[in-house]
C-alpha cells in the first residue's frame, strides 16, 4: 500500500530537511525505521514499510550495499556503500538503465537464493571474506540454482562490477560518488578548476 | 508548406559539411545545412565522465541518442545483434552542430605525402584493396593550410624532421609540454627519436575572437567551456550563417536522396524535429554525414537507375571501411608524473611512419589524453583483479603515476570490411539501419605489435618501473575515425567519386567527409576531412560559376 504524506507531515519534513542535509539513505531510514517517532505518530500507515527507493526494494538495496562494499571496499577512504553506489544504480534503473530492471529483479533474488540455499544465511550476513569468496565464484560463472541455468552469473557479476565503478567514480549528479569521495581519493581537485 | 528550392543541400554539420556550407554560401549559393542533432554547450554536460563522448556508459552526451538510433553488429556466433550508440560496436560519431569537432581531442595532423600514394610505395598487398589517392599531397596542401588558418592550429614542426612539407608556419605557437611531456621529451631524445609538440586545433593564444586554452582535464570527449577548441560550430558554420545564404536546419533526419528519371539528384526527404516527413529540392546535394551514415544514405536511396542505391552500380559504396587500430603501452612510475594540465596529450614522434622496410605503413605515437577516474578503472596489466581492495589500491597508487603512449595504426582497406543495409531492421523513423562487419587485415596487427613495442621502449627509457602493451584484436568496428566507404579514384569501377568528391554516376551529388579517404593515414583524420571540405567546396563553387550544375 502506498503512503501519501499529509500536508502537515510534509511541512514537518521540510523543517527537518532545512536543519540538516539528509542523504537519501538517512531520509529513508528516518521515515521507515522509526527513528523519528514524531513522524510516525502522525500516521499509523507508516508501520507499513515505505520504500523511498525508485525501483529497488529494501532487500535488494541491502544486498547491493554489501556488493558495492566488496567491489570498492572501505579502507582509509570510504567504500562503495558510503559513496551511495546503491543509490546510483537505483536511480539509473529508472532512467538510463531501465532495460536492466529485469536483470536486477531476477538476478538479485536468484543471487540471494543461491547464497541462502548453501549456507542458510543471507549474503550480507556473511563475513567480508565469505562474501568475497561468493563473488569470486560468481565472477567465474559458478553460481548454482535454477535461475543460473538460463542466465550467466558471470555476466551479471560484470554488470554489477561496472555499475558499482560507475557509481563510485561518476559525477555525483547521477546519485553516487557522494561528496566526490573518489576524486578526493585520487587527489584530484574538485571542482575541476578553470584557471 | 513546401520548402523553397535552394542551390545546395549539405547533409551533416560536422567537419566536412560545416566547411562546405561556408564555402558554398560565401560563393553566393543558397544552402540548407541539415543536421540530425542540435547545438550543444559545455554547461549542459560539465565534466560528467559517464555521459561524455569518450566514456559513455549512460549515454553519448553529444549524440546520437539511444532512443531513436541503433545498428546491427556481429553477435559473435554468426548472427547479428542490435547495438545502440553508447555501445562501442555501434561506431558512433557525435550528432550535433559541429559533430565530433565539438568534443574531440583536436589533434591537427596532415597526412604524409606518401599516405596518398601507398600502392606506389608498397605495391599490391594481398587481401587488401590498397590504392593511391587520385589526389596528391601537393594538390591538397593549400587546403590543409586553409583549414589550419580558418579554424586555427597551434604547432611547431621545427624539431620534426619528418613533417609533411608546408609553405607557412602554423598560425599559432605550439603548446608547451606538461609534466609527462617533459619526461617523455628527454627519454625520446635519449633514444634518438625526434619529439615535437602535437599540432592542435586549439588556441594557444587568443585567435579569431576566441580565447586561449585554459587546460581543462576534461577536454577530449567534452565541449570546451571557453571555446578555445576550434570546431566547425564556432568557426566556419557561424561564418556561413552570417552570409545570409545558409540556413541551418537542426533536429532533422535525412532519410533519402531523391533521384529523378534521368538519374540526377533533385533533393532529399527528411524528418523534422516533430518527425514529420518533408521534401527539400536543390540543384545539388553534398553528403557529409560520416563514413557510416553517408554510405547508409546512398544505399537507402534506391531508384530505377540505381536499384542498389545512389551511385552504387559498381557495388563499392560502403566497402573499404577503415578506422584506426589504436595500440601502445602503459607505464607505471615511482613518483608522480601527473600535473593536472589538460588535455594531457602534448608530445609526439613521427619516427615510425613509412621508414622501416619490413613494415607496411605505421603510425604516429603520442602521449594519451588524461584518463579520467572511471576510464582508469579499466586500465590494468593483463590478469589484474578488476575489483576489491586490489582495484582500489591500484587506483590510489597509480592514478598520478602512470603514462600512456598510444598511436593510430594506419589500417589496410579491404573489400570485406564494410557497412551494408540490414534487410529487416529499421530505426525509429523507419529508415533501414546499418550492419557493420568485417575483420581487420593481419598487417594492422603486425604494425600494432611494432608500434606498441616502440611505445614500451619509450616508457622504459622515461623511467617506468613496469610496463604493459595494449594490442588491438582483428575484430573491427568504426570509431570516430571511420573512413573509406565512398572512396575517391580515377577508375569508376573501383571507386565511388572522382578526385573532387563528385559521384562517378551522379554528377550533382558530392561527398565531403571521411568516406572519401582512399586510406586513413597513421594520424587522427580530422584535419584531412576539413581540408577535403575546402577542396570539394572550392571545386563546386568554381564549377557553379559556369554551369549552375544544370
């Protein structure tokens, strides 16, 4: 069920927003996770999970966050999750990458199922090293399960890898590379200086 | 309302078409310049790498758009698959006013005199259609000079003993070397090579009312924010429009050249910005839509006298597709070599063109344009892990500690490397689309090995602590350097136009773009396309005075 905010709620949200710049992720958590009880008390409909993502659902985002963190891990600089790589991909899936919606919907579910069937744990619940081992299998095209008989897990990995790198290194205007983190990492001045 | 009859229709407002439109309208002809794209500016795109014309995973910012344009490419298992402009296999050239000259790297090479006489130099090469141009370097030289002066080229050939002969210096002084360039210059001299600054269609000093370069790191693949880079959109096209004789019609897709019962062109059919079909009549038609789209237009213009497409009764339209098999090497250095002075490419050597008895052809070697962060994520020695902590460590360590040296291999033309019309697939407007196919000749790969070896030696001499080569495969396409599909020649049986770009079979249809190239040289081709624009335009204008093309 969709939840539509009342005018009063929207006014309240705008006050919050003006006091603090939220990332899409923080905002999603704010209105869905119950951190802001004040909002929730205004409408019981908020008990239903509202996805503020454009195409992906919370489950898919959670897997994608973990994958993004594997492709570009955190070290002395933030990794793919902090850089909002998942937001980049979600945004593109409703614009330039519409044609990949079906790859993601089918692929993410099948990926999670392959992992869960083997270990009774979700991908994101595994240790970093275990997750890496899963992705290495996927990169080699060795994921098992019904879905992967018809689809190449190797190709899906390559798609994810490319999209994560685009989200991390592309312009923030596409939804990733939060605060130009990758440019800072490479020691490039930003904005591109016109002198 | 019917369009008013004009003297000339020029199709495609890129390098060739922009120049021809200017030459004809200055000579007093009424001209309609047709362009499928629109005006583009830096501000629309900024420094966005993902929609640049260099790396374009999301879209080609300067066109064409994925929504209405597609082609067919080999699917790897014997069939064909649909590809879109932001797929490498499509072989796109920008679709906007100025076309590639808005977002190019702007290297301003003249071909070597011998490039016009390859068959004379090398004889017949098996498996190729190698031929001399019907045009000599000396005939084209004044038009090279015209292109250099009217658009504006900065360069200094004094340290290049292999420079093609020229009567006058470049109109602007050369750019100085960036940090990479200085490192490479010393190394080249140690090796006995002859380094020199790359000539550029970019202002080193204010020129023609446009300011000097501000050294953006995003240059190739992007418009210039201050118009220091010369394209036809900020030079010859505005001059053409100012004559009052030239109308630029943008967002218009030409679908067909109309041929009358006597076998002459009477005009074109095109779709306007609202996809309505129109006719435009004219006394003559000039095609300058790029080597792929010019051939497509001819092949799609079928009539009683030309059942296989206009000017194609000998079956040579679309054949001899050439490009450049880019090759070279990368080197990693101990210390930083990056100084953020764009566009990066600044130094070249001409030592490896036509000077080695065992090598057919060759190519110029240059340091590469700046590799932006996403592009750099794909640059690794073979066998490297392309993700994870290894990926990130490599990015951090080497972004400012690597140099790339690349060069365009002069490809051999073959009859089987070609564009043709797909029998079934049509684009958004219902116009039959192209198939692009064929393999590179083995000589191209031999030369690539030769050149990449030289590039690697240069990097090692410069102090690289590790190096690796980049060698192209035989799978081919048609990048922005596409050429050769309507080549000029003296024999109507083995060429499409005469030496003036005039179709052998239809005397009021001309071509002025890379399609004419009998061979594509070992250099970026744009200055040659621009000069052919002046050459063809000048010929039409001089003929017009006597005959009016009647």
